[in-house]
C-alpha cells in the first residue's frame, strides 16, 4: 500500500491540520438531524475527500467504510445508455456525475430520486453496529460538481430541497465559480484550504515516525516547498525519495521533480533562447509528447507560463499572463488542444522577439 | 412521489431543513412582497385567478408565494390533487409538455366535498412550472397553445429568475409579478421569528445582522446560514463573524484587503504570490473579483480611464471563468492590469 493511502486519517479526531474545520465537522456529526447539505471546496490535494470519509465514518459508524464498486447503467429518455462507476456503502453513494458528459442531468435525477425514495436501512435495523444517534438519512457524495453542466446543476436546485429529509448531499469541487449560486446558497460551505508548508512538514514527520526512519528537517522543508502545498504530492515525493535512497535519507538530497515538469522547464528555456520557425516545430514535438503522456493541456499552459515568467521584465510578464489566460480559455472552448498550445508558444516568441528588438534597436 | 414522502409525519417534523420547514404557509406570512400578496389575496377571495408569471432574484419568495396560494385555495386533502409542480429536476422536454402537462390539464376536476367550506375551492387546477427559464424554447412554444386551450380548468404559474428567458408569447399570456429582493428589515423580522422558534442562543441572535449582510437580500441564503450557525453552535464549535463569511462561502474582508494592498504594491511578483496563496487557500476568484469591484470604483487615485479599462477586463474575466477558463490565470490577468494601472496613475499624480 502506498503511504498516501496507508496514512490517510480515518477519524475526524485524527485529521492533522485545519482544526476549526474538523471541529465544525464533528459538531455536525454529533447532531446529524440538523446537518444541512455540505459544499466542500478547495484546491486539489488539500484533503477534502479525507475529511468527507472521516465525516461519513462518524455519521454512520464502521459500516460506511465497507465500500463496493458498482457499475450502473442509466437510460436517458432518448434511449441512450450511460455507464457510470459509483462507490457505494449501505449508507452512502459516491459518484462523479461529470463522467456522464452531456447526460449528467439524467444521472443526477435518477440517483438522487432513487436514493431518497427508500429509507436508510441502517436507521431502522437494530443491528449491533448501529451507533445511537446515528443519522437517519442517506448521503450522496457528488464529486467534481464543477464539471456538471448548467442543466444538471439546475436540476439539483429543487431536488436538494425536496428530498432533504431522506437524503443529504455532499458536493465537492475545486472551482467554486463553476457552481451556480442557487446551489451554493443551499449548502453549508466548507473551505478546505491547502495546508501550509509547515503543516506539510508535520505530516511528513509523522509519516517518517510511523515508518521508523530518519527524516532530516531540511529535506522535509524542501519537499514541502516543491509540493506546491499539495499533501498527496508531498507524501508521494517523500516515498519516492525514500525508495531512491533505500531508506537512508540525507538532508541535501535532491527532491525529484516529475518528468513532465522538467520537460516543460526545458521547453521554456528553449523558446526563450531562440525564436525561429524551426524552434516552433521543435516545440510542437515537445507539446505532443506531453499531451500523449496525458498531461492536461491547461496544466501545460499554466506551468509553461509560470516557467517563462521567471526571468522576464514586469511589463512582459503582464503580457505573457494575458496571453496564457487567453489561450487557456480557448482550450476550454475548443476541442483541439494542440492548436492553442502552439499558438501560445508562437505568440510568446513574437512578443519576446519584439521586446528584444526594441531593446537593442 | 416526492410529495408523498414529504407528508409522512414520522420524517417531517425534525428532519427537514429550516428553509422548507419555515416556508410561509399562507400569503399573509410572506415577507415584504406586499403588492403581489395583495393582488393574490384578492384572487383567493374571489376565486378568480389569471395565469401568473413570477420572476425575481433567488430567495425572494417566488416558490413560497405559489405554494402558499395553492394552500389557501384548497383544503389540504385536495390541493395535492389539484396542483402539479414541475421543476428543473423533472424532465421537461417537449415530450413532457405534450404528454404529462396536456394530460393533467385536460382532466376535469370533481366538485369538492362539503367539509371544505372554509376554502374558496375554485373549480380549476394549477400547474406550477418552477424554474421556467430552463424549459427549452421548443417546449415553451408548445406550451403556448396548451395554456389557452385548457384555460377553462387549468391555471399556470410560471416561476423564473430572468423574465427575458421566457419567450414573449408565453409571457404575454400571464399576469407578470416582479419580486423584489428583500430589504434587511423585513428579513430580520422573519429570521428573529425562526430563531425564537428554534430556541437559538443570544450569541447566535447577535449574528443576525451579519447574516443579513452576507445574504444580500436572499432569504433562503439567510435561513440556510442561520441553520448552519445553529447546528455548528449546538455541536460546540465557535462561530463568530469571520467564520460566518466562510459558512456563506464568501471571502472574508481581511482577505480582500490583503489582495488590495498587493495591487497597490507596484510589484508584479508580490501580486503574483498573493494570488497564488489565495487560490491555494481555495477562495473563489469570481467572488474575489466581485469584492474588488466596489473598491476599484470608489478609489480616489485611479483615473477614470483605468477604472473603465479594469471594469471591462473584470467582466471579461468573469465570462471566461464561467466558460471554463482557469480561475488563477484569469484573476492574474485582472490583477496585473490593476497593478500597472495603479503605477500609471501614481506617476501621473506626481
């Protein structure tokens, strides 16, 4: 088992940072009947999912962690079938309706209505595992709500209110602005901020103590800095370092950056060095390589812009960020990513060349 | 089906969210919308009702008014049979309009029993089309004739946020009522009443004014926030003004100030760092931008031209984000423009 999974906290009390959030969640769990719908938002790797799993655990007891993977097919009114993976326990169901693409609306309508129309089995059963005061409702966890279409979000609005007595929703997303206001205003918002570097260091330390090896402070700080405030990534990096040195970690050991980051770094260096059509062709090859390796185009453009801006003049930085935003937006509108990536590179070359010419002219 | 669920007495009492539980039961209970209420009250007494189109911002009581009206027209045993409520969660393509609505609209109604003398019990049925702005234009077009053909026994109540999204021929068949977003005074009265019903503590009541400020005229938001505060406080968590902003999902003032000082710092790198931190903290760029707007507009140092330029850029960024653009990049573009604008006006002023 990877350390990330092995040391994932399972109880609300074990959560290592954001004490106020943990406190709020446990106060909600202690009084489940008055729990409203929840809306978790925050950047990737901040620990949203971990908190939700912990919350479910304290709402329903150990039964909530007995999970199974289900594959369900939904039929839309136009007789098209959509297949969707979902993770279920007796008490809750977790789906990522965005996977259904255009048909996400039907999935939402179906799943919630179905969940809401039969009562929580655990609540009526008198089995020994049932805690006193356990919740009498079921929970639907919808991940990546920001990927839902407008219609699907509109479908959520009234559904959330109507079925609230038998079914609570937990919505999870990274990007709060893509969720429509009426849905947000129906939920209790919980902002899970990315942990600070100190907090990551503490997490890394506790992993090292549990695995009983020495983690030098300097290395922990380095990893925390490189992880860009993402715990999952930090722990993975730590494990990578550990494996590399077979357990004997040194304080000045380099933290492995991922291949694709180095690759983009290299690309940035190349296009600042020379602005010619030949270079552009070479850049295209690199971009293709990145895309083939499943690096999302918006991540490429963001990282590339950041790398490019490192040694630029302030006025140029402004222009680069402007164009990066422009082409990133185009990527999300269009369907052929490579065009926009290339266009960005070409644009940068033009802007930079002009700047150089003006400087030396 | 849902309605049957909701009426099961065992589940209803303590489990529904407050927004549902304290929905006004009669028209008199509805806060603030006096004109609408007066007109509809009249309809209740005379038993005559035109088709209605209710529109206004979220949380101003449109659905509540429609439901309260139905409750007052018929005896509880009757009204569920008389009212068909369709919202965006139901399938509402053209086929539904053709079949379900047509079917419901074409059935005549039986005369009510004698025990209903306290209710006007008018001889028609009501179809409530909630969130009518999400009904497809095709389906709306199909509705036109249905509304007229069945108007003898059916009344339609269309509810929407934006009246412009309802096609004109449909809108002209209805009596239009505009709902205003609620002023704090009338919201406060209602919130206080709810707080008393729920035995909220004094410290929670002290937060009411802040809750109203964040809700910005949206009653549902205010009630949801109040419930969140109450359930958090019941579990022992401390809720103060700063925590309230977070519960409502808004960036706290301190955070906005931090961004503002970064904009004034004249340095791209400082600004970039702050923006990066803010996105790592999980604040929504959209809300940050809307918090920045009043500050930018009222700023003394900026010249008018830069203000206009910034306003345009903010609007563009907002649109781009909705279309799927990256939050951080869009926020950065606005902020970098702001930084250079400030720099410019500073040199001019000197």
